[in-house]
C-alpha cells in the first residue's frame, strides 16, 4: 500500500507538471501575441451597431478586468491562474455574454462520450485482434487484417473522416453526416434520443476507431509475437495449461501492460483526432467549438477550450496511470 | 484453432453491435414528430449557435441573429423590401402610416396600428415603443443604445397609438433606424423587460413574440430552432396578408455547403441561404424542384449590397488616389467574375449596388457620364470605361451554358450589369510612376525603395465566393508586379475590418435599401465625424476610413431633405461621381446570394418573376414569403 | 532398478529453419539421437552450451514450433503409447498427459512464472485441471505439498517478483512435482543459483524423486552436478549423443574423448595439475564439419573421423559410445 | 549503405512496397520543376475538365491542372515534413542522448519534461498559435513550432538506446581516455543512434504531414503556398464533392495516402532491420 501511495504521488507530480507546462504554454502564446484581446473584443462587439464612445470606454474597462490585463506582469499572471483554477474564462465574444465555461460544459459531454467510446472500442478491438494475430501468426484472415491495419494506421484522421463522409453520406447515404442527434427530440435519457445520438455517432466514432484499431492492432501483434517466446508462456504450454487461459492470462494480459501505458501516451493524439473528426461531422463537441471559436476570433473561448483539453487529457492520463498497477503489480516496486 | 474462431466471431459481433442497425438507417435530417407537410425548413446561416438559449436580441452580439426570431417573432415600425414587396416596397408594419417629421426634422411622430397583441396575450401599445427607447438609453451596453442616445432627446407616448420622438439634432432619416432592411431596432415587450433588473444580461427565454409565430422548441446545442404558428396570428401585423402557409418553421444548421446541397437533394432543407456556385449548378441540374432567384443562370438573388475591394485609406500607400486607381486598372473584372461566381454576377462600375431600383435610378442615367469619365495619368489621358464588359461575359459563358445565357441587351443588363473599367496596364504604370513608385525588373518598388507588398483579406470558407474573387484579384496584382498576398481571416474579418487591421479586403461598405433610391442607409455613416484614428475601432460602415469634404457636404445636405425628395437622387449622383474620381473602394458586383428553394413541399417562393420579397433566410424582410407559401400537392 | 523404459528415443532428428533478409539457414540441432530412460531413475544430459541439449528436450517434450521443426524419429513415452512423439499426438491426449505424467523444470526459471499472476493462480492454472476436486481440497493438497518441500504456504499470495531467485526455483520445483508426475524434465534448474542454494535445490529434487518414484531427465553442463545426482548420463556434442551409460561407469571410465575432457576439466581438491584445455571451439551447427563432429578438436582424430559419422555402439553392457577410436580400440 | 538498401530491397516485402510508393511520390515532387504552369496562378486552363489525355488528373474548378498542381503541392508538403523532422531530430537527439548518458536527476527532469510533451494535446496548442499569429504564420514558422512540440516521443526512444550504449565497454574506454561528455556523445554514441534516428525521422514526417494537411484543410495555414492540404481546402471551397469534380479530391488523397503508407512501411522495415533480434538471426548463431 505504501509503495502504491509512493507511485501515485509520483504520477500525480507528473500530472501537475503537464498541466503546469501546458497551461503556461497557453498563457505565453496568448500573451506574446501583438493582438490586444480587449480591443479585438470591442471591435467585434461594435461591428454590429453604432456604439457611443462612452459605452466603448465602459466596455473596455470591464473587459480589461475580465481578461486580467490590469496591473503588473505578476498580478496578471496570478489573475490568469486563479481564473483557470475557477474554470472562469470570462464571457465568450461570439456568444456574448454567455460565459465560456458554460459553452465548454455543454460541449464536453459530447466529446467525452465520443472519445471515450471510440477509444475504448478501438483499444479493446485492436488489442484483441492484434493479440490473436500475434498468437496465430499463420492465420490468413488475421494476416489480411494486418495488411489493412498497416495501410490505415498511418493515414491522418481528417482523410479517413472525409472518406467515410463521402462514402456513407454521399455515395451510399446510410448514415447521418452532421449533428449529434436528430432535430426536435428531447435531450435526455429517452430511447428515441439515445438511438438518434448513437446513429449520429457512428461515422465520427468509426473514423476514430478505424485508425485506432490499426495502431493498437500493430502494437499488440508485435508485443504478442515476442511474448509467446517468453519463458513463462512456453512453460505454461509445456504444463498443458488450457490454451485459452494461456492466450488470455499469459499472453494477452502481459502484453496489455505496455498497451495501457501506450494508451496514456497517445491520449493527446487521439484527442487531436477527435477535434478534427468532430469538425468534419459537425458533432457538437469541444473540437467543433474550438475550430468555430478560431473562425469567430473568440479569444476567451479558444483559450478556454485549449486549457480544458490540456486538463482533460492529463486527467485521463493520470487516471490510466493510477489504474495501471491493477494490470501490472510490478510498478509499485520498480518505479 | 476452434477457440480462435470463437474469438474472431466475438470480435465480429462486437463490430456489428457497434453499428446498431447500420443497414436500415436513412439519413434523417428533418425534425422528428412534426408532419413534413406543415413544416418549412430553412437554413440558419450562422451555423451552430453557441449560446442557443439566448433570445434577447437587444443585448449586444448575443445569441443568434437568424435563428428565426428575426422573421417569426420580431416586428418593428416599418419595412422596406429590397425587391418590389407584396404591396409596394414600403410597408407600414407596426406603424399605421409613414413617419411624420416637423419642418426642421427635429421631431418624428408615429401613428401605430391597434389590435396587435404579444403572444402572451398582452396588447401592443405605444408604451412598448417608448420602452424600447428608454430601456436602451438607460442601459448603455445594449445593442441600439448608442444610436438612440445620440439621436433621441426624449420619447413620448401621449396615447396608446401615438409615439413622438424628440430628436437632439435635425435628422430626416431617423425613421431608418426603425425600418427593416435585414434588421432594424426591434420593438421589445415592455411588460417583460420592465421586470428585468439588468436587461443586458437577460436571456429572454422563452421569447414573447410580436409576430405570427412563437418558439416551439430549440436545440440546447444550437443546431435547430422550431417555431409554431400562433393561434391568434391574425392579431399580428402579418395577419393583414392572410394566413401564413407553414404551421411550423425550422431554422437549422445543415453544415457546410456540400452537406446543404445533399440535404436539399433529399428534400430535407427547403431554403438554403447560400451555397457555392458549383452547389447551385448541381441543385439546378439534379434537384427536380430546386431553383434559385432566377430560374436559370445566373440563379442568385442580388442583394442590395455592393461587393468590392475596400482599401484602408489610412494605409501609407493607399492614401494616394493614383495608387488606388492603378490597382483598379490592373484588374480584369471578367476573370474576377468568372472566378468568383463562374460568371453568375451582376457587375457595377460605380459604388451603388446594381440591384433593386438602383439601375434605373443611377446606373442607366449615369452611363453617359461614366463613358466620358477621363483620367489624367500625367503622361496621357484615358477613358477607362468599357461599356461592353457584361456582354463580353455572356459571350464567354455561352459556349458552356448555352441558351440559358440571354442575348437580349436589356436582359443582359438586368442580370449581368453594364460595363466596367477596362484592364489598362499602361495607365496603371503611369499612375504608379506619378505616385513615386518604380518598377525594378518585374517588381514594383515603393517610393522609399522597398517592394510594394499588399495584403488582401478574405473570409475563407465562410464566404467562398468572395474568397475566390480576392484570390483572383491578388493574382492579377501579382502578375502586374505587386507583391500581393491573400490573407484568410475567417470570422476575424469583422473584427479586423473594424479595427482597421488590414491593407485591403473583399467585402462591402455600401449597403442600400434596394427597394428605395435613398443612399443614406450607408452614406450617413461615411461622414468624417465618424472616422476613427488609425488603430482605433471604426464604427459601422465606413470601413475604408475615407474622408472628403465634398462627401461631408453631400451627407449634410441629404439630412436636410425628406426621405422621398427627388433631390436625394441628384445628391446620390454627386456621391457616385466623387467616389468614382477618388476610388476609395473598387466596386465589383452585387452580392449575389445563391438562395436555393425546393418546391417539393412548398410553392409560392419569391423569384425574379414574382419579386414580392427577398428569399434569403437571414433577412427580417423575408418574413413576407410565409404568407405566400402554399403546400405543394 | 526396474527395467521398463518410460521414454524411448529413437533416431530423433530436429532442425531450425530461419530466414531473415534473404539469409536462410538450416541448423540440425538434434541429429539422429537414440536412448531411453527407465522408471525411477535420474538420467543426466551433459554437454556444453549450444550443444543441442535444450532443443533435444524441447523435441522430446513436444515443444516443436517454428523455426524448430521435427525431421524424423520418435520419442515415445510409455504413458502415451501410440504416439511416436508428443508433437504428433492429438492435442487432447497431450493435454491429459502434461503435468499429470510429464512435467518440466525449466532453464532460466527466474522467468518461468507469469510475473502478473500470484503464485496461487499459477498453481491453479497448472495443476487444478489434473488434480480436480473442490477448491478447498486443492488448496489443502497444495499446502501439504509445499510443507513436504518445507515451503511456507504464505508464498502462494506473493507475486514472483516478490520472491528471491532461489525461492522462485523452489516454487518451480513444487509446481513441477505437485501432480506427482511420472516423468520430470529438468533443464539447468540450478545454473543461475549460488552454490549453497544450488545444493539445497538439488537435495530437494533428489528427495522428491525418491519419494515419488518418478523419472527425471536432468540437463546441465555442470559435470559435478551429474556426478552428485544422476543415475545414468548422456553426453551431447554438436547435436549428437556421443556417450551414454551409468553415471558411475562414465565417470569411472569415460570412453569418448569429449567426455573425458568434460570430466577432466572438473576441479578436484588436491589436484593442481595443469589440465589440458581443448583446442578450438564448438562447431557452427549451421555448417557442421563432416564425419565425426568432434574431429577438429579431437586429439585422436584420424582420416576416418573426418569422413564417416561414428555409430553409437555398446562398448560395454549399458555403456554406449560413438567414436571411431573406441570402435577401433584406440581408446 | 548501398548494400543495406540492396538487402532491404531484395528481401523485405514491406520495404519494397514502401520504397516503390515513396519513389512515385518523390518522382511527382521532382516533376514540379518541369511544371508548365506557374503554381500559384488560377484559371490557367479550362476549369472542371475530367481526367483526359491533355490533363491526366483533370482540372480544378479554379482552372488549375490537377496533375501539375499536385507535383508542386506534394513537393511543398514533403519539404515541410522534412523540415519539421530535421529540426525536431536536433532536439530529440540532444535530449535523448543527454538523458540516457547522464542518467540520475538530469534524466528524471528531462524525462518528466519529455513525457509532458508526449501527453499534451498538441492540436489545440497549434491552433492557439495560429489564432494569435494569424497571417504571420508562415510555413517555415509553423515547421519550427511543430518541431519544438513534436520531438518528445523520439527522444524517449533515443534515450533507451543511449542507456544501453552507456553500459558498453567503449564508453568506459572513452571516459578513461579523457574524452569530454560532449565528445563521447557525439563521436561514440551518435553513430549507434543514427539508425533509430533515421526510422523516427520517417515516422515524424508522417506525423507532421498529417497535421499540416489537417491544419490546411481547416484554413489554418498559409494558403498562398500550394500544399496537399491546401488543395483539399480549395476543393472544399468549391464543393468539389457535390459538384462532381471528384478528381480534385481523389488524386490528392490518393497521393498523400501513398506518402503516409510509404513512409510508414519504410520506417517499419527499417526498424525490423535495426532490431537486434533480426540482426542476430541474419548474422547467424540462431540459438538452440
């Protein structure tokens, strides 16, 4: 137990470092820009109507407070952090005066659902098939799968999403290609809505899964083909242990440990994929929100989504790290 | 081996389960649980609305501007149709008559209609109009606060049907603020807003409607809004024209242009706000009952908006009229029109949109002046106008488009415009040289010896057609020896044009009523009093930040004459001559909107043959089409 | 000793075939080997590393998978009479036999226990299908067996990485003997252990073998271990069996020059003579020398040795050797 | 080097396919120098023509020849990938070698930072960069930004190689002979690390090209420079899919997928070649 605590503390420290570096990066990038977010906001707001000079002055004052541009460098920096910690990124420009945090809160469940489902399915499926392919190396259909995985895995998410959209949206229009659910359905735990969400998620999820499965498949296959030659597997075979048990508890499970680490390492990359996939399919998650915020020049929203994605991804990684000892009891001692 | 088969089967099952009923699904892009025959589906061109539950349009920039509110629920005193209108371009909506000014235009008196009711059953009265002014003046951060505070000294409502505006200064065009052209100052419900502590932070959800529809439901993720016809639609201003056809209106985000085309081909989107020309061609070809404003080429509805190259005249290089004219003479407008609209554009050589009643009021009467217009480059004198450009464009189109391209000169003028400035590299060179620029090899150098770099800002895929025009112009400038670059600003174009953070951009600063010859709608804001210093935000709409004493004189003169005074047109012509000489912006063409209407479920849409309204989905004016729509059989 | 052989190996041949970047290679690692093992005896298999010992026992144990392939011959167990080798028997039959009749203590036993499973789980995986009974019965049996080997039952809750090397090896022996098998293959079980632990483990193997009456095929390159433990001894060189006989007889009178070298290179107390070291190194099995494979290093080699493979002949009753010199009486 | 190439070509199917794909792609890029059309100009040929003898891959709605436009686009895209890969190699070699060689606290700190960059979602950060830099975001600047974000994964690989090198005898010899750390790393260790550097270069190119395409398609790139992503961007602008101008989308996608798969296969086969197991098998001494 103590060693687990030690391990957990170390992982937590790494998490804090990721968040610290990531969010500082965001801070530096946004503050190194020649653009003045306040003037930008004022320009955006006034571009829709004749606004009196007094009104502009008033607006400038309140925006300067909101963006924490008052005071010295240190004060600005600490205001920024206190805002991040309170998840308060001020009002969105493109949806003024709705707070950025409420927009993100609305989009986040969509992304979590899509990303979580696609990641879990592709991880499980890829590892299952890859494990089988590594174990039954002569099987033809598994070999074919390997070739497919090799051809699909290096292709970027956008291309796969676009191809899926063309095939299933235009050429062979089976599935909805835009939105998160059908119109005029009550959002909530009712069957028509859930079915509709599932239908709308198929193509975005599929584009994430197709690529994901490929990469897990290839990784698992090579891991397994190494593990089957390891002594404990050979030994279990000699012992006449049930082959299914060997495949499950001796080969797959042992190969899973590095794949869990791999999952943690690639979470950021998968999130990148989700951003673009959401945009292609008009899925109402944070990816679409981010791209639209850039198009709309919504400073607070871009910063907010970036910060939340850094936090979210690092939290996901932390969670995986903390669960990792369940898969591999050795880490408590060795790290 | 057997066990491996089991594994594979399990994996296959898992895959199949991940695609529930994949094989039986159809693309279901229409609202559920509403009979399709009672539903009109329109595109909300703003796309996905981020704070979907916000309906307080009087708060700055908040919520959607075209989620249906503008056509289904809002109303104000007057409307001017960009086309002919149902009963003339001018419509007294909440007002019973045209505005009455006193002699020196410092007071405006309005008579209101009676018997109109808000959707919650409260009667509409002059108190609502007064509250609209008072609340926005009292809360300076609201949408129309500034314009009202600047103009209105006080507003009185002596009886339920009379409103008297006392103005701070003479202003013969004050009523324009309450006259819908796209939008205007909408009337707010006093009985709702008077209970609200901070009206700028009030979301107005669910909105109380003054027009024929009320909110039925909306997507918290901002992808769709559904409005339902009021039981008491007769107690609204639209009731005068009979019962609106559609019982339900859905304003939806159908996605990017290609998805819009697919949606209409599947009869899931009755009115597309705008698409690319290629998308329009596809719809015209494959959509059995889809059509645009024109039944054939050039399809699009010409908005009373002049698309052009807007110069930042505070820019070092662009201060100089010779440089601006040189840049104009480097352009071959035929190539621009082909690139942008594939020829489907209405060109204009002068800074007035070639649409609505303007060709009759300005373009045709001034054709002779334009032909004789002369530029002195210092080395030579040229008459830059080429009256045959529109005809040349039709000649270019005819081989591929065939008989849908008109041959009749009148028809050509109607859909393609008249002439434009002829591309003249020689004159351009002479003008630039007079301005102190020198050509070094193929590259123009500025007077201080640096390469002449010029950025042209475009919106990217938010406005594909304008982006293409910009790309073509940049190419022509580059070929003429200027280091021209395209600058894709996406949505930040609005911000940057206001901030003056550009060299030049493709867009518009000339917007007119369309159905009325008065130019003050845009011109009044061009007065030098409103021009911001470099680096400060420029208020609507003088984006070129251009000032001229003669212009100020014209504007001041217009303020002193009545809206319908024929002298207005003469002053307008003076404006055209001045702007032609000075070229603060290069006029290109009308902003043609490829609004595609599917006649499968509804008939009676406004078209070029029956121009009673503008069909674009984001204009408040387009509400008039609801009363003319009939279910198709 | 009761005479019926529990394992009969006849003309067994196996080879490795590999192909990497176009370089293909055939390595005849088990080349025509014949011998047998009787019930209740410990048979030692000696030879330098990469002389084919491990491959031979893998082939005997039916662990033939690419790149290793069976070429011919048989290795028949008396408890599985109709199959020429385990490799060719039906998987169901093999599964029944394994661990119940045939168990294995592996080389590098540090790594033979699944690092991610508790010891108790490994016991269950390996032995439960053979022993059957309720979970309680099984647990009792395991505990009793551990007690027999003087192991603390608390190790069942441990993960392998929590145990020392020697402890892991003892656990492996307990695991290999829990089903009281007829035949145990032990491949270098003590190599990685320090001398004291090694002695302890050898004693453990000896006592459990005596207790259960099993046969053991004990493989090690360490001749001292053979001397101390085994009843009979086979010596391998470059994939071939070169000498086989009772351990005492072989040690008393090693016939093959290679055996002689192995035995003489053992350190002896009080003997500080300079021992003659063997010239050269073991041959590359991918390209073995013709004739007797030992001839390049053999002090007695003559022309015939370079051309013809010597046959395995009985030099004395129960003591066979493959050497032209012995055959000709030169040795 | 040539013999390695020959061996790989002769005996490794994956390498052969990868090599063929990349050869085609590289040939396309090389052809750009022979293009009859200026790469940035539009409406130089009749628009919307389907593939024909005159225009092999058809023409775009912008009046560009798809084939020749592709040649310059793939050249710029490959160039971009190479630039990112080369720049990021510098960082990953530096970090990997230093961490692996020094070990201890230096290693822990470097790896903590390294892991941070592995975990961070880079796409939002890149978008943030674009957002604040806007049109000052040139291709070269983007390459520099991506290089400074995309080195971490490979630094870890290089570190593990460096750690194993540290155990070897020649390192001790070098230390005893008085070489400085920098010299040891550069003269003794770098040559051993080069093969893995080479294969990570290929993977890194895939990564950066993938991001470039994605950013360009969204319009978050300098669209004055033709690239593969830029071509798809313009095709989307002209709704090429619904307009039926499929060749404008299909050929760039085909070519870029060839690039991805080709680079990936080269990296994989390169790795198999470097892998000690297979090397051992090649050199003989297959253990029994």
